[in-house]
């Protein structure tokens, strides 16, 4: 049985008046502003992590990100298989448009999604939008997610010129089909680190600093604290959400 140690953090940042992001650790959804990372330990055959970055302004963005995670959490068993994972993400997209039909004030609201299903025999990652999933292994930082941004906007050395997305969940007044990115990889090995984050981190903190932080911090909690601090020191112009997870196969670990 695998033991997963997760440090999760979300905050509105220094500039935005509200936090439109939402996080999920298995069936637990986290929103609002944290004053420090929350650390959880799960001893399961599977662990599901997700971050949704809402768009549409304050209430509408928060509504979108929460609605996406509510839908995906309700179908959490379908996320572990590549085919059904794509289906349920597409259904979450349709769900947003159905909500817009009921709540006209939320017309055009949208959200990104990035998620990871950690199992003992494989790792499933999925995303739509520009929230990211990284694997840190053997001193190397590898981006597993795909950025849905206009060509030329993806640059790890400087901030993007705009925050236009080539696809997202919702985000328009009329339904638009999406193509979720689904990746199947070898399982997370003991000692390896997985990082999920919104663009509030990656727009502020370069990949080189992310890599250095994950290499020089000995626990998910310290990694999450340091990454959040780096984003705040750089100005924290957007909502910041991140989750750091490591696996260890230690027996008799208590669930927190």
C-alpha cells in the first residue's frame, strides 16, 4: 500500500480581491485563503489531486472552479482510466454551460483544470487550460501537462504577454467542444515529487526556481511554503494555488 504526503495551498495573492481557484484532494474541496499550506497524508491504493483556476471575475470565477471540481469529485472513480477521464472532463465542460443557462449573470464564466490520479501501478494526469502538472525526478523538472495558450505565449523565462487561452472549460457564452489532454505514465516512485499549480505560480516563478526549490527542500510542506513565498516575493499578481505530493511506502502511517 502506498502512502502519499500532500501539501496544499491556495490564496488570492497580493493584487486580486478574491480567490477564484479551488483545489481537491480526493473528495475534499479547498477554497478561500490559507495562511499556510495544509498537509495531508493518505494511505490508499489511489490518490486524486485537482486544481481549477476560475475565470469570469470574482463570484463567477469562483462559481466555475467550484462547479468543475464538484462535478469531477462526484465522478472521481472515472478519472483513473484515460478514456473515461476524458469523457468526464468533457461532461464538466457541458455542466458549466448548463449552469450558465440557469444563472445568466454567470454567462461566459470558465475554468482551467489540472489533475493527477496517483496509483501504485500508474500515474494519470489530465488538463485543459494553462494550470500545470510537473514531475520532479532525479534532479530534473518535467512538465507533464500541456499549456493551452496561443503559440508563442509559453515561455518559462518571462511572464506571458497575455492570459488568452486556446481552450478552457466554459469561458464563452455558447458551448464549445474541448479536447482534454490525458497522459499515462509510470507510477510516482518513492522520493519523486509531483507539483500541480495554477498560473499564479508559474507566471511569477520560473521553472529553474521551481526545480531548485523542489531539489533543496526535504518535505512537501517546506516545498509548498518556499514556492508560495517565491510567488509572493515576485508580486503575486494572480491567485496562487499549488499542491506538492511525494510517495513513500512506509507501513503503519497514520492518516491525517
